[in-house]
């Protein structure tokens, strides 16, 4: 979801903050549209707005067109020509809708080039990789602005400030663009949380610049049915003893544990050291798309991400699975974030499923903060 966040939110903020002076020079009442160019045909642009609306843009003769680099102010914007606009560029256009409501006549266009956005995305991704940590929320102290996390079995304190930004995942979606702005008060014990900021030298504290959180479900048990037409699997959950139908989407990560790896993890689970998966690499920086940061013992989610992708056809009635999903609601079934098969040894080692569930976190999707960057 974070890649989508970088693709949408950062250009939105930069353009919205950068262009007021240029647009202010057009005194006539006008509207603004923000989106990505889908097609260029002379002075006609096909634009898809961030709300998903397709709009035809007619760039008027004499329209002001400026290019902004990431972080650049309007005073340093570069005038460019209409022919410099390309598919994939993000633009903020100012103008008026035609009388027949079919064309938006643009008098000013602020442009952020696709290559500039890609560069910014990479910079932000590296920043999350180097400076973030995530885990399960144990306690929230609104008075002191601190959050207590449990990361790979170790306590971490997240300190927030008045400038800390918050996002929270929708209960019915695993997509970042569906996440909403939030507050510290919206974070609760049991939530999964990732924070980016400056860490203390001993790694036990972090001062957060940005926080993303959400409530997720862990479901472990045997598959009772697979519905390929509806893209759902029904699992008899070990912890609740109830059948749960889970929706699978193109954003859902599906993997099968090799038997040898599953046996090794089961032994570690029995010994209480499951947080140290075999052959995991040490010393790598944490990424917002990976599980709960890099501990000295490594990260199982990194191993899971490197496994070949599975499909719904690989799942059968009676298979043991562990699923991390959205909460779901009365109207919408939970949506799988990660489905892990081949886990019979893990569930045998932890019959209730609660110990094995700690293997999965929501930060293992390309649509989660950072994506799977290994």
C-alpha cells in the first residue's frame, strides 16, 4: 500500500503546496483537478483524477505550464511547453468546465514528471527501510503520547510529537489508498503498527514522524471448502472453533511453506524461539513492507516473501493454513492479506494456533507500506 501512497499522496501534497502562487495569478473563479495523464493528443489531455474520474482536458492557448521537482517551491518552478507533457505525468490543472460539461478548459497546469515521482518514491522507500520499526501495540498512553510495542518479543517505546502523522487501514480493505487519516486516540492494544523516525542508540525507543496502524485478524485451521468462483476459502478456525470465509484478491499474498522449513519452524515454536527462522539474514535494514522490523534473529516474513507465489488452485479441503486478514464487517467478509499453506507442523506444535499466528504481520504486501522490498 505504501507504493500507492507514494504514487498518490506525495505528489498530491507537493503539487498542492507548491502551486498556489502560480494559480493565484489567475483571478477568475476556477476549479482545480488533480490526477495522472493517460493520453496526450496535441492540446487535449485525457486525465484520470485521484477520485477515479476520467476527464478530458483542453489546454487553452496561453495557458501557464510549469514543472515542479519533488520538494521544489513555486518560485523555482520551470516553465515548460505543452509538448513536454507525457503519459504518466501527474498534473494539477486550473480552469473551468465547458458549458456542456464535457471538457475542462485549463488555464494553468502544474506538472510533476513521472521520472521525478519515481525518484521520490525510491528515496522515501529507502527512508522507511532504514528508519522504521513495527510490531503489535501493547499499550497507548495518550497523556504522554507514547505507544508500547512488542517487536519480535521485545518491548519498544514509540514516542509521538505534535507533528507526527497517522494513517489507519480500512476494516474492509488491504489497499493503502483506502486508508484514512487518523489520530493517536484511534490506536488500540492489539493493533499492528509501524512507525518511521529516529531510533535511540540501543534500539528500544523511536521518535515517530509517521505512524500507520490497523486491526487485523489471525485465522489458523483446516480448509473446509474452496470456492474458485467467489475467490474465497472457508476455514475452521482453531481459536474460535467457528467456520470463517475469507476473500482472496489480487492483493492477497499466497505462499506454501516447504515441508523442511515448516518442520524446522515447528521445532523452534516448541522451543519458544520461533522468531528466529532458519537461514534468515542478519544486519539488513527494516522495510515498511516487511514484518515488524529487522531483529537480530531475522524475519520470517522475509523468507515467506521469497517463496514462490501460490494460487487458489493449490489449496484443497483439509489443508492447514494460517491467514492474516482484514477485520471484515457484518456486510463484508475478511480479506486475506497473507495466506500461508503447508503449516501442518506449526499447528501441531501450537494446537490453538495462537503461537504460530505471530509469524504473520500485515507489512508483507506490495500494497502495504513499502511493498516487498527484499
